[in-house]
């Protein structure tokens, strides 16, 4: 059955590619209200497509009480497989990051250009390419077989790139509609490429922004320099206390109750053979980080505190002789399994307060929330199904990998719906997501249009009850 669907999708490839390019042309930047039209266009395109392929109950989902900055999700379902078959929630997102800085793009970011077997455009890799694969896979089953091997509920988020402000409320409002046995995400994964991967987890995230003050106002550096604290100097000193020289987080109590890395986790991390020298070479950067852990462990199973931005004083053209009284910093923390976002944020806050000298005042701008890390349990049927597909299609045992980033939906669905998720996206980590000249490989599109039908078929061999054990 899946072979027939894969063959059908291969035959439809040009039409599928054309639809993907149309979706990409909507500048659906969720963070900026100036792009509301692009957001609306992408939503309507998807609503039309889901209706056209024969999904039921196609509509926009919003929380009962609107949340500021929230964006509706696109939903559609097909439940004809019957109650004995698993119900799989399929996740993707239609929003994208801003394209700035525009001057670094070789071509306009929302006019997809195909060069060297790649689609260059904002959102191509993250994550309209893989979202299209998910939608078209369902379309392929419905067109050739008149039904899917499992019940499917397609959920396409519109606020992934802005930290999903209303997603929790949205899930609570539409709980009944979203009930499922498991979730497959088109975001995250790395199923494409030479080394087959099973992506079973991601780090969590918390954030913190603060302002540091040293005086009531900026002053002439010739008059006060040497006698007044400079806010930027104090900020640099304070930020430097967050890590030791090897980049280890030096914040007391930061990891909280998180257990140490288990042997099983370390063995899984080692199953993906990373060429560390090549990894650093790609960034033209020198090796760095805690030598007790491999680069894979540092980037997926160890926590971080990262300064994402620091500013203050004069940064314009030319010079200005000023002693700034105020400096600002934005921090995010990547969290490991067992780490609580609020507790991690509080540990950093306390650390900063403890290390700020007398005469330096800190004001914190809390962004509430944060997301815990997610891990798909070792005996979950999704692991077995995806591993079987990858073994068959790619040969060899898939490496078990984790995402260093955060896919909040995996944690939210675990916490609110009690279901596990597998990230089965086709994007590769070198495709410059969030950066200028983002691209998606056409070969990954083709690969996804085989792997996804195979995965749904494999899950169709299972019973709904298989997912409810354990
Ligand atoms: Zn993204």
C-alpha cells in the first residue's frame, strides 16, 4: 500500500513542488504584525488544500480566550481507519522567522529560487518543506487508497517561531479534537541524508532579560570616567561570571533535580558518529566546551546559558565620549531532561544578583513560562515503527539523536495530552534555518515523500491499544 502511495507521490512531484513554492511565497512572519497578510495567506492556502484533499472538520483553532500575540492553528482530520487503529496527530507549522538582514540574501527571501537542487527561501527548511511532505502524504493515501492506514489529525501551528504564546490555551480549549495516541512532528528530525536518524528528544528552554544600572543618567566620560561605574563594563564582568573558561555553566543550583547523564543516554549520543573536527571547521571556529562531554552531548544533553544580545551606550557612527549608566542583556537557557524552566531561570537570576557589586542595580524583565526538555520513552511504538522504516529504506541501524533546540509542542503534548512524539522532519541542520539564504534540498522532498507513507503504513500495522501500554 505504501509503495503505491510513494509511487503516486513521485508522479505528482512537480505539482507538489509547485504547491510548496506557493506556500513559501506567503511571507508568514509571525513575530511582526506588518506580515499579517502573509500569515492570513498561508492559512487560507492550507485550509483550501486540506479541504481539497478530503480532510474532515477543516478549520482554524484558537483558544477560548485570546492570548496577545497568538496566531490560530490550521486543523483537519481523517478518522476513517476506525477506533482499533492508532490516531496520529501530525504536527507542522506555517509561520517563519523574519528574513532580516535582507542585504545578506542572494535573492529575495520570499521568492523561492531553485539552484543546485535546493530551494532557497525563508521557511523552505523551517518548516514548510517538511510540512508539505506531511500534508501531501495524507493526500496521497486518500487519492490512491481512499483512506489512510491510521486515523490522522493534522495540526499546523502559526506561532512556533515566537515561542507558542497561546498554544497551551489552544490545546486546552480543543482537547477533545486533539486527543490522539501519538504525535509525529514534521519539525525537527533529520530523517534525510546519508545517516538515518531517529530523533527522540529535544532540550527545553527558559529565558531572562535584565537591565543593569550604575547611575541615574549617562555622563561625559571626560568628567566622570574613572570615578563612576560604567554600566557596560559592569555588564561584561557580570556576564563573564556565568561560565568558567571552558564554557561550563557556573550558576549554582542551575541543573536542579536533573539526573546525571545515564550510560544509556551516553551510548545513544555516541550512536551518531559526529566528526568533531569537521563540525568545528564548518564554523571556522576553535574547539570549545566541557571536555568531559562529546560535542553531541554538549549540544543536546548538557544545559546552556547563552547571551543572545547585549547592548547599551553609543553604537552609532563615529565615536561618543560617554559613560553609560545603563546596559541590557537577553539570555536564553537550554535545559536538559529533569530541569525545571522556572527554577533554572530563578537560579540564574539569583546568581546575577549575588555577583553584582554594590552600586549596581538589576531589573529583571521576566518572560514567564519556558519549556521542559522532551524524551520519547525507549519502548514507545513510534520508535520501533520509525526504526523499521529507516532500516528498510536506508539500510543499517538508525542513530538515536536529540535536538539541541526546543520543539515546545513535544513537551506540551506530553504534559497536556499525555502522548509521546517523534520528530520526523526532513530538514537538515546545515540548511541555514533562521539565517540568510535558508534552503531545503529537493532530494529531501523526494525522500520525505517515500519515508512518510512508509511510516504511516508501519503505524497502521499497530493497534491503538499498543500505544496505551506502558
Ligand atoms: Zn524555526
